[in-house]
């Protein structure tokens, strides 16, 4: 009888194990994040090579963001029709083509066009990844699985950004995109041959029809506030460190690493989310993020204090993003693709709005006002998350 019980117990542990495909999805996030973060550090070299100034070179990044937002909203729904695994593999192939085009771009318009194509592919890939993460997660380990996948952003921030700068120094900026393109092809092959149990495919839902699903609107409103706060503050930390604290530009790399390490370290605590419940925790987590922003405003005059607060910022934001994705993917499993497409679209529109809006505040009142404004947005996110039905 003891042997039988031990056998049943071992089978339960086996079923509860996070599947290997989750690590493949982590790598997919890593390559997408590496592209989205790569242009900033190498923009001066790109500008010199193409005969333009750095702000003009950064229009390629804007094209990527707009392409991602539009694609996620209007094409993410195809995930429900054709399956997340198939759409992810196709999107990664297009992503690799766009990255190859970026590496070979002879002039800025070609680079902008290539990055627009990369954005269109990313707008399909990201919701497909989040949909697959929710699909393959073992019962009771949903937050751990999604948290593992989200650490791909840590890989891109902690390893991808410094590596991109190093490759650009030694082999030129074109090699950066060539290396990311090769990594994307490897990820595409891994997705193609991974054993993914697809959910039953349905019809491609209108991107706005899912707004009628209970909980979608308040959670997307919370997402907009959450992401606008993040991008609005993160976009101006580097300039604050250089202009106000007199630090070299390289100091921003350590800030990015501190945030990424905090974001990644939170993955070891994700099991607590499954224990206490995502719907109960989301308003509390957003309130904690607001508290971090208030601390950041107080610490803005000290580089050492900022590094510590930024680590906590990454930790809290990981929990916020994890639980937000869990809540959204659980609302209507048959239409996860369309819902996550809207989520990605809102995220990248919030990037645009947060960067522009917070730029006005930064110019008028300095950096310390930005975390205060972000804390106000997070209170809006708390209220919106509390409105969503459990």
C-alpha cells in the first residue's frame, strides 16, 4: 500500500512540474525584449553610420512600438483562430526577417520599415506567448509558470542591453541585429518542435468584441495606468542621473541591471500568488507599487538609494505584471488571444502616452515629480483592479 501511495505521489509531482516549453517561451520574450531595448545604447553608432542624428535614428524604435500596438490589437485575435503555438512560430519567423532587414538597412527609411515589420511580428508574438503560458501552466502553478516566462524581460535587460553595446563596439551595430535574428530563428525552431497542447481553436473574435467580457475594461484601464507610470518614469531616469546628479551615462546601465535583477528575483516568490489568489492580491500589489514610487521620489537625490529603490521597483512590477496577466487570461479562455492582444496594444500605447506626458512634467518640475505622478496613476490602477469581478 505504501508503494502504491508513493507511486501516486510521484505522479502528482510529475504532473505539477512546469513543462519545458515554458523555458522556450522565456527565451522568446528574451529575443523580443532584446530588440526593443537594443536601439537606445547603439543609437549614436546607428546615427553615424546612416548619416543622421540620434533622435532621427530613434524613430525606428517608435515605428517598432506603433507596429506592435496596432498588430496586437487587430491581429492578436487570430491566435484564437489558428492556435497560439502556430501563430507564435509564424510571428518569430517574420520577426527574424525584420531583424535581418534591420541589419542590412542601407539608410534610415529602410531601418524604420524593418523595425515596423519587427513590431508587427512582436504584436502577434507577445499575446501568443502569454496565451501559451496560461495554457501550459500546471494547475496550482499558474503564477510560477507565467512568472518564469516573464523573466525573459530580465534576460533582455540584464544581459541583452550590455551585450548589444559590447557587440556594437567590437563588430558594429549591424551585428547586433544579426545576432538577435539568429537567436530568433533558434527560438522559432524550438517553438515549432515543442510539444504544445493547443486549446480548441475558435473563431477570430473582433478585437473590440471582447471588451464586453466582464472584467476586461477595468483590467485594461489598470494596465494602461500601470504601464504609463512605468515608462513615464523609466524613460527619464538616465537623464536625471546625468544632468542632476552629474553621473556618467554608463551609470544608467547599473540602474537597468538593478531593475532587471529585482524583476527576476520576484520569480522565486511567485508561488505566493497561487497561495493567496490573484484577484485578491492585484489591488494590494498595485498599492505597493505606488509606495515604491513615493520612496523613489524621496530617494531621487542619491544614486545609491535609487539603486535600492529601483531593485524594489522591479520586484513589485514583476508581481503586478504577473497577476495582471493571470487575471486577464482567466476571464475567457476561448478568447485569450484577442484579450491579450488588447493588453499588448494598451501597453505600447501607454509607452507612447507615458513618455510624452511625463516628459512635460519632467521639463517643468524635474525628476522627483515623476514618481509622485506615477503613484497617482497607480492609485487609479488600484481602483480599476478592485472594480474587476473576481
